[in-house]
């Protein structure tokens, strides 16, 4: 009898817990280059608040298209500044929430040690069968890769050898598995890798990769989404982002 009464009392107490005190969740569409930092940031936020961050990774262009088709993401962490602004113009994102969370850096990477030289001259050697680049229409790092080839004057020679990844994550897989001898990826993807070879492409060779965050219409009344965006601006979060090779907002 006493056990039954205790159980009833516990259940009654749980129903009286304020809704704001219960764990909640929000959904975030994340540009693939930001995969590892996003996972760590989400985990730190969850430990701090008890709320849950559900991450989806992919190409920024694909996410923007999905949002116009009604995808219920609350936040977009884009790999560029154009997509968030386009969604704002369409009334699908909150302009007041827009900010730059990172500035990306492009790297020419190979899984083979010593293959990519310190000046990227391998691009003009023609010694490779395939070079991996993310779809430039959907992935800003892919566009930066194409721009770099044109800046260096080797695009016409290299173009027939390009294999295109749907996202920067798939592009990295092409290189890591040896399906492409080398390719352009984000510095954040390889900064903690001690194998292979890489060349940090000079910033002057491509347009700055300004990565903007924005609150989407689906997150308009989502306190967890707003709190997570605020968390990304904290010194601790900024330091973590910087540790993956990203520069601060200009």
C-alpha cells in the first residue's frame, strides 16, 4: 500500500515539473565541412543545458533547397553567406539572427605522404588520374577549388580529371579511399590528421569562404535554437572553432 502511494506521489510530482525545466531539442542543418566542430559544440551545449541538438550534415546548397521545400530545420550553419541571405529574402529566415560563425580555409590534400608539395605545384604536373572537388553549385569549398585552379592557370588541363563529390564530406572520402589521388577539402577536415600530405591554399587564390549562421522560420519560436546560436558566440565556442583552423569573422 505504502509503495503504491509513493509511486503515485512520484508520478504526481513529475507532472508538476515546469515545461521549461524539461529537456527539449532543436534541429540544425550543418555544412559538411563543419561536421567535427559541430559535434563537439553540440555535446558541450547539451552538457551545459540538458537540451538536445539534432545535427544533419550535407551541402549548403542542398539544405537551402530543402528549407524552401518545407524542411523543418530550426538553424542553418551554412558554408557561405549567400544561402542564408537568400532564405532571408524569401522570408524563410530571421535577418536579425544572421552572423558569421567561421571563415573557412581551403586545402589541397592527398592521403599519400609526400604527394602534395608545399607550394601546390603538383597541380601543374599532370601526374594524377583524378582530382576530387565538391560540387561547386552546392558546396562553397568546391567553388573555391575551381576558382583556385583558374587562378593558377591549370583549370583547362585539370578539368577532365575532376571527380565531383555531392558534399565536401564525400569529396574527402574520395581522397581518403584513394579513388582520387588528391583533392580540395576544408582545413577543418584534415587539421588533426597526421598522415598524408597537404597544401594550405593561399587566401588570395579564392574568394573568402564566409560561413554564416541563421535562425530559420521553423525555429522562430524555439528557445533551444536561439540559445544554441547564442552559445556559438561564446568565447569557449569561438576557441573550439578556431582550433579546427577557421578564422574569425572579418
